[in-house]
């Protein structure tokens, strides 16, 4: 019944995808490929009559103006493609095939009839390679190296003769051939310790020995045994229960390290015991800030929901969440990042009664994309990771209709072991939904458990436990998933309507741990749940109940629907083509009761499920590292050093990435990622106006600086909070209404045989938390949400690569009137240039020293008592309209900030930096390139200069020069000596060059 | 004065409906944002509106090519009540009745793939042109200058000479099925907006022409001038602070994109009320 349709671009038109593949094959793999043409292949496994096939090929699957289609025949000949090899890459059975799903729907619309779920359309892409010098092994290497990912795809290769003889590729339907599924097995835990450890490892449970013992002891309890016997359950846990516990107790879900008891040796002989970093530093910081705010407190819901919520205006609240999706992105960069962005979209969707999504942010940490060293096994080249991740976010964000407004990219060789992919989403929640506060929710006993969205397959099984481990040989391939932005968009559109009609009482997303987490968590609201896995819609047969329970198949939300609203809820879903299934009910039984049809397959008391986890006890020992002090004379002329710094990967322009993101959909864009006279200067922060008939705005900014972790994570974390806050202030934010999110990505801080410096890494984590607490309390910025990812290591054979400890600090805030916002580009010749904040000889961990091959020791320290009055004064000056431009001064120091401000405005700056506030600075390069915190470069029109000076009185602010019509940057050091003189165009070229071509 | 009524049709992947409706309202129309499912169910009728807005987005993910699956839905989908009939009949009648259709980005791609633009032969609904992958091979978000053809019959661009707003697409390169189609479009002045350099001269040079469109075509109208679509997003520039350089230039509060909506509303007031 199945047939093939091949579709190719008409020969007169460019095949952009083929050209792109040819370019990447040549650039990434240095392959001898002259040209590539691509063909879309549809394997249509639908019961249609043969006469309908041509219509489907011409009317549905191809564009008659630009494409040629062929049914059950190769199209290559029809478009005159010259090629030596043909490769066809399709998905492995069971992998999400978004295009195939759309193709089936379009055929249904065309024919006006529906097909059953097991009849599908499968897609593949054919690459016709003009590569006369390549043999079969060479072609296979290209496919494995770039065109396909063996974790999710399969391929066939034909040489030209074989292709011609066989008449192209034959019909092959990648249907999932599973058995019936539905098996449940007891798993005995009556094992010696090494047996328990082996069981945890072999089943990918990622549970420690203590945790395995705690589970075993629970099942030994006589009362538990009695109750189980009454329910017809075996004395041993079922695989359903064990997997559910492993997901719920995973590091990913329970943050065991952040909640551990830690004995911290500060390296000076003092040992302190910290009971939960999370409670001690993060929750406590927020509570202190909120107490200080009193009746001005703008926090509405912190730490308890999928995203943190603060107030916005009388009609709306504002919520924000940032997640990481590192491990999947290491294995499949495109799918990992795509799933990362659509996954974090579901957090605000599932916060309170559900948010409208207003922007995305993305920050990545990669190894050098131009890396040319050896690659350890299983690692992908950083260039491929870079391209895949960027494309994944491009598709995920753009297709969801959410502007991607802010982010950055940071490079370090150690991110070869695991890239970091941070994705965040903000949303607006109505202050009230049908009379209830929009940021609150509660499933009630009797409410139906309704799963909304995609179907369940084997994809994403063990995602939560997998990300709680290092990347190793046995990392499961099923942990990779592919998101589907359009299915999710439909779910989202549907839920917005259902919310406003008051059709549900609680909602959460299905992320890590799938139904086991979403239903398990919502069961806490009502006091229990009874879930029937036998009703869950499956992508294909053959799943066992435990797999249905923990699968992380995407695009799913779990909703608590009162029984009286169920009919309305389900019929609205059907009309909007969203699958919604009643899977049981919330109860107040005190247990998570799991059935498969009539049979009970799991029964977990909520108290044990959520609180039975033993607290980890860990040791941390801090020892200050000592790096060689750089010893080189200060160059007389620093122009070359400045030009070099502008071209360093961490500093250079990321415009080639950002242009690929829709950053202004929804119509409220105010401060874009790129600003200035030619729209190519780097913004410090983003501002959007989410309510189009209002001038109220939302600001977001970030700080990230893993380089400083090599010296002291306390100052690393302090620097990123300070930088995020300053970035926001630069565009016109106020400290009066700003909230923070912390995202920790660490290398494994649990010491062990294979992780000998675990205690040091844990001490680094303690210190970062101390700084986070100190800074947030001092600046009055409450933490409202966050996340940690603790196992960012690669371990295969003897090779261990650990990432540098990294904190991404993101801020979100309210701006009363966006018309007061400011950008970083200098505006007019004659404007006065001010430097705010004191420069000190703090080059430790700086870009300047890194460029010279040093780390050093004197890392920038954040002096909150100096900074706070300055920040408040600057905030007022911006609000009073006194500031023409404002740019934060961080990576690369004053010289880089001045250069960026100048070239973004297309004008010059002449400045005498010896006038800048400084303390202990002796060398010109210290003055220009030190990365001391708390500084800004500001320009002010001559008319406002006096008022600005008065506004900043009492702070470390000094006028240092002017904006010039001549587009040249001239910087003078002490004694009036010129140390930098360069045309701004040349500086800009150096800054734009590194990533422009990729 | 009775109201000018604008319909913004959403669902299945559209994402610019909010700002599209806002543009209509700023221009003085009443705007309803309606899911396609409501129209197909017969609860909302096209005939009750004067202006049909097809907003940007990714209909069905653009999975079969931009707006391709969406075009199949519009062409073959049925309105179930009060009597079952094809949706396309309502749409054709809407145009024949002298009303206005405005497609932006994905909405424009939809109109072209349906054959409603350029509609050289009023008796045949068949695509004569298409929008394909940008020459860069990438989605791009950047602001573009548009030169307006003052002699185009287009209702929406009346009185305008220039327009500045962003493109945000991966498949915006305009191509025609034949040279004859290109010539007919030019002769009929059916290209109201062309990509231009900063001095307003139509150009093939990247990035001013962001996708390599033939004849710098950024948008098309039908010979009546009442059906209009374009790749760039005028609804992304309704307010001064949308402009990428608003912090350094003196600009009026109202963004340039509003003018298109005002023209549409004025046309309705003069001709349909």
C-alpha cells in the first residue's frame, strides 16, 4: 500500500540546502565534494487509491512552481542532477518525524478523510553527491560525520551504478515493530550492597547505594507489605515503582547536592556545616530581600512552581524560568537545543494557571568552533555542536512565535566535554483567572488527570537520570528526543483558551521524568492520584507500563480538570486538533496509585515518594589555587592588543547567530540585540513592551563568566550577578523592580574514586553560593527561580574533561516607561564621555591575560557598598533623560567598552583615561584592560553634562573625553601619551570577523 | 458611522496575530482575532468582515515548504455549517465582493501558494509564482527599506513612497513560474513594494535585498489592488520604539506600518460602508 514521492528543486533554482551541505562538508570535513543536490523523500504509508497518488505528489507534497515530483521513481533524472553517490537519510523507527506528521495531515485535508494512527508518512532526505574521488568508506564517513546522526537516523548509500541499476532507492517503511508490551515485573532489592549498586547502574537508575538501601528498607516494612498484599502487589517493588522513585529522586528533579549536608573546610582551618545550600543561601537571600522590601515586595510565587513569578501591573504578573539542556545537546545538538527551547517554553505555560509567552533567551558555552585537535570518542566537533544548537534554537524559538531577545556565547576548550545550552522563557500571567489569582493553582480531589499534547513513545526514557550522570560509554540513546514546535503551539493556543474559560484547576508540564513527575507533583496538591497508564495514547505499541510512566516524549502538559468541565475541555481540544486524554483522577488517598487497565502496577505513599530520600552528606575543602603571575613589560602602544581582544571569541560579535533568531515577533521590541547607526552594536540588555497599548516594558539581561572560576568561584559568582544587574541598568532598568534567576552548571562535586578533586569542586560550589547570597541581598535583587546541572563531565576510558564551574545569572524587571530607555551606541559628536566606577589592577582571569597565555590571581572583586549608590544615581540620571548612551564595562575592560560604544555609533571617541577613577593602577594596560566590576561608559550631551555630573556627585564618576565626528578612537594614558589610535571601522571589522562566516 | 470590521485569522502556527490586530485597531477598525477552527465550524463568517488579515507565523511548521500545508487547508478545507461547503468559495466571494485581504510574511506565502496572488487570470486559481529559500540559506531578521510603486493599483500602499520595517523569514525569495508571469506582473504594476537600498532604489544587493528575490519583489497585489501581501512585517513597526534606531533619531510616535492599515480602513469607509 505504501508508495514513495520524491521532490526536488527545479534545476533553474538554487538548492540552498544542498549548497549549505556542500559548504559544510568542505569546511568541516575537508571533503572532496564538488556539489550536492538534495531531494525530499516521502514514504506515504496511507491507504490511498493509486489514482490519488499523483494528486498527493503534486498538490500536497510539492510546489509546482519551484519543484518537480516523482511517484515511485527517482526524481534525480528529471532535474538532471549529476552525481557520483546517492545517500538517503531517514529517521530510525519511532523517532519524531515532524514533517511526516504534517504531510499526513495535509493529505487528510486534501482527500477529506482521516487515516488511522498507525498509518503514517515518513520522511527522508536524499543527498546526491558530486564527489568523483570518494570511495564508499569516504562517503560513509561524510554521512556519519555530518549528514546524519546515528542516534536518531539511519541511511542508505548507493553509488551511481547501483542507483541507476536499481532505479533509485527502494521502498522501505520504517514502521516500529514492537511486541504487545504491557509487562510488569517485580525487582528484588534483597541484594548485597554491590548487587544494589550494580542494579542501579544496569537499569540506569542513577541512585546511590544509600538511596537503594532506603528503598529496600521501605519495602521491608511490615505495614507496607500488608498494604501491598491487599492491593495484589508483590512484596518487592515493581519496575514501575522503582523507575518512578528513580526519576523522582534523581539529581535532576530533587537537587540532592544543593540539599545535601555539607561540611565545608574553608582552607584556613575552619570547618562549617551547611544544611542545604539551597535553603541557606538561595531561599534565605530571597526572604531577606523580601523582608527588606516590606509592602513594596513584588514577588508573587518563588521557588515553588515551574517558574518564578513577580508582579508587573494591575492586569498581569510576570514569570521567568531558565533551564539547561546540556547532555542531550552533546549527543544531538539540533534535537537537544530544539527540545531545550520548546521544553523551557512549557515551564511558564505550566506556571500558576498558565502564562502567555513573551520572550526567550539563550546562552551557550562551546569549545572553539575552529578547534583542530583530536576528538575523544563519542564527542562531536564543536563546530557541529555550534551549528546544530543554533539551528535548534532557531527552529524552536522562531516556529513558536516567541522572540529570542537576549543571550550570549562563551567559549572555553573544556566545553568540548559538554556544551552548555541555557534556554529561558518569560511569560505574562493574568493577575486573575475567573476570580482566582493567576499565579496559584491546586488540583482538587476528584479532578480528572488529563494529559494534553503529544503521544508517548520510547523517546526520552531516562532523560532525568541520564542528565544526573556524566557522559559515558553507556549513555542511553533513547535519552535523545526531538521537539515539535507546532504540536506544542497548538497545545499552547488551546490551553490559553481553556484557561480563560476556567476549565482547569491546575497544570504542569511533562518534562524530566514524564508522567511520573508531573502527576507525582500535582498529587501533592490534592493528596493523591490514581493514574491508569493503559489509557495513555502511545506512538506505537510495545511499551511496558514503566516506560509509559517515565517517558519524556515531548509537547505534553498534565492538567487537573474538574469532572463537570471535562466534556467542555475535551471537545475544545478536539476542535483545535489537540489530543487530550483522561488518565484517571486526583485523590486524597495519600498515595500515588498506578494502574494499567484494571491491574494495580504501583502504589507509592506520597510521603515516601517525596520525602523518603536520604539527605546526602558531603565534604568540601577549599584551597586557593595559585597561578603564575604574568611578567611582561607593558607595551608602549596598545592598539594591537585592543584589536586582538575585540577579535577574541568571548568578545567578538555574535550577530551571525542572532540574526537567525526572530527577535521582534509579537510587535513589542524596544531594545533589540543589535543597536547603533548600522544596527550592529552589541546591546547590554533587551527590553520588550508586551502590552501593545501601554508604555510599560520588561527588561532582561544576563551575566556569565566561567573564566574567573579558575581563580575563585566566589568572585566568579559575584561578577556575574553584578554584570547582569549592570547590563539591565544600562538600558534603564531599576533596582526597585528587578529579580534574578541562578543557573548553576557544575562539574561533579561528589568526590569518588573517579573524581578525586570532588571536594574542591564542592568547595567551589559553596563559595559561589556565598557570593550569590551576598550580592543579591546587597543589591536587593530577590532570586525567584533557578536550576542546577551538576554532572557536566565527560568520562570515557582514561579521558576526563570537566567544564569550568559556570553560573548564568539572568535578571528580569519592570520598566515604567520604555520611552526612557537608553542604548549603548554613542549618539552625537561633542557628547561628553564619562567613566563610572573605579578601575583597579584586577587582571586575574581577564581576556587580556588569557590572550597572553596567563590566568593570574587578582580577580575582579565586587564592592557592593561602592557600587550601590552609583547604580542608584545612574538609574535616576537615565530616568531623568540625562544619558545619551550607556554601556557596561566587562570583558576586555574600558578600552573594549569605549571601542564598542564608538563603532556602534559610527563616531570616534577621544579620551584621557588617566582621568578615570582608579585605585592602585600603575600600568596603561591595567587601566585599559582590567575587568574591575561596577563600571560603565556613559555619554552625555553637552547640555546635560553639568546636571549629569551633579547627579553622580559623591560617586566614582569622571568625565574623560568627547565623542568626535572623526571616526577614530584615541585613548590616552597617564602623562597624555596616546596608547591607542585606531579607525573605528577597523576595530569593528576585527570585532565582526571571527564568527561572521559561520 | 458604522464600524470597519477586521478579521485576523489564526491557529496552526500563526504568531503575529496580536500585533496585526493592534495595527487594525490603531487605524480605527474593530478587530477580532479568530481561530480558523471557528470559521471552519461556521461560528464565524468571513462575510461579516471587511478586511481579512492573514498574519505571519509558521503554518503547520512550514514543514512542507512555507505555508504549503496551510494552502492545502484553505483550498480543500470545508466550512461545516450552516451548509457544508469549501472554505475557498467563501474566500473567493469575499474578494469578489470588493473586500480587502492583507497577508504578511507567512500570510503572503499562503496567498501566493493558493494562487490568490498575483492572480493574473481571474478565472483560474492556480499558483503562478512562489517564495522559496533565501539565497543565504538561512532565516534572517533584519530591517529593510522598501520602495513603493506609486502607480500600483494596491489599495494599501496609496500615497506612500517608502516604507521601513523588518523581514523575518527563511523562505522569502520570490520566483515566478515563467518569464511571462514576471513580465505580466511588472506590466500590471502588481509589485507595490520592492527591496531597496537606503536611498530608495530597488536592488538585488544583499543585505538590502535580503533573500535574492527576482526583480526585488517584496510584495504583490492582485489586479484589483485589494488583495495584498508582502514578506516584510509592517505590523512590527506600529510604534516609535520598534524602530531599531529610535534612541538616536527623531521619529514620530506612530510607526510607518500603521499607514497600510489606515489605507485599508479608509478604503472600506469610502467603498464598503
